[in-house]
């Protein structure tokens, strides 16, 4: 009947309105010994840290692969407790390949840039996947990407107008490039 349809429509509109009213941005503070960063995110993790807490230096020259991986490894313990977020402050962060973990957010400050290290030793060779075959140019595995992970869920890489610059010369002298400048880099 028309009255039943009207009541159902009213319920749907009420539910949608309530969901918009209860979904608001939450602020989080990431503190370290000498600075505090404030940022806003739609959803925040229960635990948060800055890459500088693990020895990271955003000068564009210092290699930060160990700092990024140590931070992710440390924060992975919070996977079942609301997840964790790694904050990358303003700066140029030179790094090799590092892997992420499930229930994790990599949040890049608007003035943060991830720079890919040029040394191929910073990119481990991964076993070839059956669907990829043995390689297009040579038999064997493949290099890990700058930021990667396997069998992960609930992973977010985000920031406001952040940049990832990845131009690495391969072993044959060619260049493999990726430049991302986006509000949301990816979510799986």
C-alpha cells in the first residue's frame, strides 16, 4: 500500500541522514620529542606513530628504508586492536622497498615526498608468481615495488596532494618510473 511504502521510504531517509550525521572527521595528534603534528582524517586508527620516532630523516639524502620497515613492523602488533597509522611528516623521504601490514594506514603530510632509492639492493627479489610466468625479459623473480604487501586487507595510503617519486634505473640501464600526486593513493 501507499502508506507502507511511505513509511519504508521515511525509514530509509532517516537511516541515511543519521549515517551522515554520525560520520565526521576525527583529529589525531602524532607527537614526538620536539614537534606535534595535527591532521584530520575520516577514519583514524587506534594507534599512531611517526616515521621520525624510528629514526627517519626527511632530508632527501638519508636512506630511511630501515626506519619505515621498523615502524611498520612495530605497528603491526596493533592489527587486531583497531589497527595503526604511520605518519610521514613534511620532507623528502629517501627509501627503498618496504612492506605494509593489514589494518594499516600510511598517512603522508601534504609536503611529504617519498623518493625511491636508486640502489637495486634496496629492492628484494620476490619469487615469481605462477600467473606472471618466469619473467618477460629474463627468467626468475621480480623486484619488490617501493611500497608493497602480500595477502593484506584494510590498507590505506593517503594524504593531501602527496607525492611518490619512483624512478629507478633497472639493471639494463632503462628507467622504470612512477609519479603519483593524488589525494588518495590507494585503498584495498
